[in-house]
């Protein structure tokens, strides 16, 4: 038997041969033959985005990368940081990854997130900035339970609600 893939078709999850013709609306989730843990898959997906470059004399991109895992489908989405002079275009990699997820599946609930530069986070690294913390809290109530990788080798995580306690927006949910 050849390689198998996992496909979401509506509310059903199917494991099918890799060469199966997909139907419109099918979402390939992951390869069940892939023995890597989810953090390794997220890291590997995001590191492909790491290639710092000057987009123009005013914009830099791809110097920070991230991956998020959809709590709805388990799919992994990546993003890269893009920054412009005078703040006219500043988007962190974490928010770009989440926006890519939203564009694809109209979902804003993230199960896990990893962000880094040229190497995986270590010793408390990979922490989202204040704008990203606020973004995830506002995007979906469930994001307060999002796992954030802070030490890749040791597989240490922190939960979003633990780094933004007493959040002002709780009363709106």
C-alpha cells in the first residue's frame, strides 16, 4: 500500500491513498505516515518561510516566521513577518499565519503556535508581542487556551491566558 493522507470532507475525516482524486472542498490535513510530532511539523513548515529579504528600500520580510495549528481541522498554516519604515506595514508572522488560516477555512481558533527567527525558540523565546497576544485574544475566546512553544528542544509551552492575565475583553464574550 502506498502513502496515505488524511482528508476532511465536510464533517468526516477520511484516510485515503495519496493519489486519490480530491473533491471540491476537501482539505488535506496531514500525512498519517508522518511520525513527527505536531511541533516538529509546525517548525518544519515555518522554517521554509525563513529567508530574510528586503522587499523594497522600506520593507523587510521573512526575518521572523511562525506556524499555527487550526483547532478546527488540525491543519498547519505558516506566516512571515513583514515590516515597513514608519510603521505603515507591520505584521508579525503569528498574525499572518492566523490570517492565512482564516482565509482558508474561515476559522480563528488556534490550538498551537510557534514563532522564531533562524532557529527554534529556546529558554522562553518565541513569545508573541503584545499586539499578537491581543489579536489572538480578540479573534476567538478559545484562543486563551492556545499553546505557545517557548523551548522547542525541551517541548516547553506556555498558555496564552497565562501571559495576558486579567484581560480587559473577557466581559464581551
